[in-house]
C-alpha cells in the first residue's frame, strides 16, 4: 500500500474548538478519522500527524523522504514564517499538496504569502475538512501518474 504523510502544524489539534468558526465545527479527531477512512478507500496508508513544534514537522518531512510517495501539509501558522519547513519540503522528491482549512487569501494580509507554496505541487484552501479529502484525491492521482522507476 502506498504511504502518504499528512502533516498538520500548530493549533490544528484545536479544530472544532475555535469560537470564531474560522476552521469549522468538526473536531481534529473527526477530521483525522475521515481522512484515514478516505485514504484507505484510495488504497493509501496515511501517516496523519500534528505538532505544535516546527522542528518536529521538519523531522517528519525528512522522514517522509524515505518512506512516503507523497506529502500533504497544513503548516498552519508556520506557513507564513518557516523557511526551515520550505527547505525540508524542497528536499522531498514526491508530490506535495499544501492544504488549508480556511481561505488564506480572504484573511489578514500576512497570510497571503506562503513559504510552503514554493515547494507545493498544488494548493487546496478554503473548503474546510472537505479540502483535506480533496487533497487526498489529488495526491493519489499525482502518485498514480508518476512515471515508474
């Protein structure tokens, strides 16, 4: 089974608890379960992880270089600040999908620039948890379309 890493950055574990509703009402645990179930239907083995620590995310991206055919990342607040995450993603040879629950271009101006986008094959944003499923669909197709090695 093809392995895909789905990495989530700071505060993603609080989805569903945000009073503003920016990230929807669905809990992180529920989103994780939806993604794991959907990935299985796509014949993907999902490594779905979350950390509030930049270095941990960099470590996981580096780990994915050896283990994963594709990578999806919602770097959350680190999207706008982390050159370290960008550098790690640039060293990953498979497809990378950048995912965001909210539409980052409809939010504060500082969110309009993403370091992650420089390394991403594509971006899914503004569709809540549905966007996570669409990111899985995209990564499955991108992996399937890669030339055999």
